[in-house]
DNA sequence: CTGAAAGCGCTAACAA
DNA sequence: TTGTTAGCGCTTTCAG
């Protein structure tokens, strides 16, 4: 493995000169620069980022911690974040973590390793304690992330998200306005401190506001999965027990797609025999038949707004804020008025 | 920022003892271990991986370079790789790269930073030169990755993939056997040295083998995108020019889904007016209506086989091999016999 | 413009 | 079982 020492020797200069060339410093003679560059080129030398990170204080690196890569609309958010950050002169370094990893931990580690100026957490849980959160000492914002289940003091963190409960309420209301009263819900969990719970609460609220009694037997749950196949199985199983509903509210597009297959297989056409609505607005749901009616997340705005909040904090223009972005209704063909 | 030096001082031990505790070494007294652990806990100390990486020679770390995170079936491959690696006692570290990044470069960098024993490249291009490939000096395998367009010497690399051309041939043949003769193709590009070209060639071969003349006006292209919306637009545009086909072969499930919407919008029911088949077998295509007929990639096997090849090389059990895995036909409702 | 030398935080001999 | 110390590859003063 070549080091700058080797390069220095081969180019007949000192390591500091090599380092200067590597970092595009101006104080190197053209002659030296040329020679060093040639040697680097010839030997395919790659400087060790590990060693650099250890030394360098990186003044403009922002970390992005993403939970789960399966989530289709994260791609758009990430793109938006990356370009907003780049535009502002910052560098983004992203880390994916697994579904059950602790993102605060990951953030703390990354902050240390990369000497970050700030962190954006994308799509995390919302039940961290102030002590846990305190482990990350640089400014951070929680993107696509609501704390309505949590117990955090609003002044202790920043976040950008939709209001999951409102979106769900709006979605269910859409169904009600189309004349539906017997409305089933497909959720992941109802008391799991996740987005599922919030959206479930929106469902309950919509019913309440329209004086429709909540019927527990119409609330179907996958357990805790948001996966399309689990939604399918949950729905399939539910349909053997009850069919006493004319519409279904699914807490996510993906789950709606799984549920729609189960409905069809049980002989219920969409939207003729059952209307379906969901939340998220992932790409594919716009291409299936019938096109899924859904409340879309403002993907790009979630990203750009997160960056804006973070940079405000870093550059001292403002403190903690919670920003709620509106969802937009995408009419589909999956709803029928009755 | 705390360092092990601080921890050592606070725990009244030397840095080496702290280091030993950090690395779960046996040669530490329970008393010291307890004290060190307590201090670490109390101060939320996180050791610097940067510093560790610089020093440590990591005897069992395998790198995984993934191009593009949008690809839905990569998730399954990655899971398979990770668990196979873990099972064999190796640690996986994954790096995502953008669509236009150079993965060999990324591999070379990662190899240096993480002191890798081997690398798996997932879903890359296939047109690297031997000189470029030579930059990675540890064993590597190219997963889900065919070289049929490339010019590499088979003895110079290992790979695991399906045969894209055969899969496409089989798919189109499926259509032919159902009685179709006027078969359109939706591709990304026909001479772009990617999977698209290989699958396009399979399409041509199927026609040739069945004495069906290739009609260029039935080959629709998105340019170079595999995105669902671009497939939709390409198909939408194509349908204003010609409708003289009874079946469509799309080179990817995603693209098929986009195309199906365009077909419907142009009044062509699936499969009654037009049959559709594709390649990949992504999750969602099994849930749409009609269920998409497709040739599925053996996702898990692609992962496990890649690990097997790599470990064989690392542990000296074998040299370079190219493994071709079979696809499996998933009958859908998107084909009609005529 | 250039080089010598002091670390960055950690691990791994080597001694004790 | 423990501590001392020499680096890992690089950047960065500080002198020249």
C-alpha cells in the first residue's frame, strides 16, 4: 500500500509538499506540483481518508442518517437534501442504518468520525429520551419525523414532517365525503409509537368528527410490518372474517397495493365494491390500475426545508423549530362515490 | 471530545487497558474492566473508528459496493449477502454509490480505508478495462452483473448473474408460444453496453429463432432510463405512432408497470388487447392487477453465491469463476393466448 | 516555496 | 494482568 511518504520519495519532495498538492494548496511550485501529480497518477495513489479524517477538522460536512433503504420516497428526499446542501457549499455524507439500529447512536458515532457540523435524521423513530438525544452535540434536524407520540420538549429539537394524524384524518374524510360510512383501516400497529399509530389516530378522529362509531373489527393490522406482502396477508385474513365495509383506508401506499390484491382475490372490485385511499404518494401507486388515491408527502420540500432549518442553526440564524408541511391530495380512480 | 486517554485517566488505568476493554480482550482483570466500563458508560464515550481503522488490520471485513439504491430487488440481495457473510464469520461494510460514480474507484478507496479482505460489487456497469479493474487488489466478485458486452478476460474476474440475453429470449418465447407474432419491445437503450442491450439482444434472438422478422418500429426506447415514469412516457409516445402489436416485452418489471398504464390510457386492455411480460420479479409486480408475468431474478441465490465465490477466493479454495444462475418464470395474468 | 517534526486517537508489540 | 511506547497515514504548524 502506497503512502504519501512513498510518493514523496518517488517525486523527490517532502511529504508536506505531497500533502499540499493533494489538497490543492497554492504554495507549491508548478514544477513540484507537476512531478507529484505525475507520480500519483502513475501509481494510482489513493490518499487514505481514514488518516485524513483523523487529522483534518472538516468545516462543512453534514451527516445524513437514513433508516431503511426500502422506503421508496426517501430517494427523492435524499436527492433534495443533497442538492440543497451542495448548493449551500456543504458536503453530505450519508449513512444507512437498519430498521432496528439506534439512529442516535449512529449519529453520535458519525459525528465523531466525520467531525460533522450537523446531522439530518431521515425517517426515524420518535421515542428517544432527552438524554439519548443529548449524545449528539451538533445541531440536527429530524426529517419526516413526528414527535406527536414522543415526550420531547419542543424547544429541544428541530423537525420537518407532515402531520400524520391530519393526513390520515383528511384521507378518511375524503372517503366519508364520498358517502362512505363503513370504513375499514389497515394499519401496522395502533399503539406502537410509530407513524402507524399517528395515522390510526387520524382515522379515529375523522370517524369521531363525523359521528361514525369506531368499529374495532374493521381495524386490520399487520402486526408491525409496513411490507406489501404482510399487508396482503393481513387483508386476506381479515376478509375471511368480515366484509362489512365499503371503503378502506391504508396507512401507506405500499400497504394499499398489497391490500388491493387481497380485495380483488376475494371478489371485491376496486372501486366498485370497495374504495381505497392511502398516504404517501410513492411513484408506483400512480401507475397501477386503478390509480391509487392518496395524500402525497411533499418529498422535495421535506428535504429542502430540513436543510434550511439545519443551516439556520449552524450558521446561528435561528434555534429549534418544528415545521409541519402540508400533504397534497392526488385523486385516483380507487374511490367511488356512493 | 473524549479519547481513550481521558477514559484511562478517569478510570485510573493505562490506555492499553482501556483499549483491551474496548476490544473485549480476555487479559483484563474484572475489576479494571468494570471500572473502565463504568467510566465509558458514564461519559458516553465513543471510540473513534477512524483511529481504529488506521491502526487495525481488519482480518475479516468484506466491502459491498452498491450502485443505486432505488433498485428494489437489491434489498433482498443485500440481505442475503449480509447474512451469508455473517454466517461465515465476516463483517460486511456497505457503500452506496450514485448512478454515475465509478465503482472501481469506490472499491479501491474502500479497500484502502477499511483494509478489506474482499469486495462484492452489486449491479454495476460491465465495461471496465483490465487496467481499471487492476486497481482493486483484493479478491472481488461482480454480482448481478454480466460481461457479455465487455471485453474482459474470463480468467480475470468472478461474477454471479443471470444470463440477461437468455432470460429475455425465454420471455419473448413465452409470448410467441402463446400465439403472438407481433411483439413490441420496451428497452432503455439498444447499444448502451448495459443490461438493456443484452435483453434487447435476447428479444432479437427469440424472434430470429422463430422466424419472425425484427420490426424496428416496434422497438421503443426510453433513451437510457429505467425509471417507471420514463417508461410510461416512452410508451405513451410510441402508441401515438403504432399499435400494430399484440404483446409487449419490457426489459424490466418497473418499466412494464409504467408501460401498462400507457396501454390502458390508449384504450388497450391487458391482457385482452395486449399481453405484457418482463424480467426481474420485483415485489410490487406481484400485487398489481393484472399480476405481471415475468422472469424472476434468483435474488437470494445471487447473494449467497457471490459470497461463496468470494470466500473461496479469499480462503484459497478457488480462482475466478463466472456463475450464471437461472431465472424462474412467474406466470401472471398479463398474458393471453391468441 | 519547502521540509522537519509534532501530533490526530487508537492498537499492538514488548516489558514489567 | 498491566503499562510504555512505537507507529498507522496524514495535515499542519513552524522554521528556514
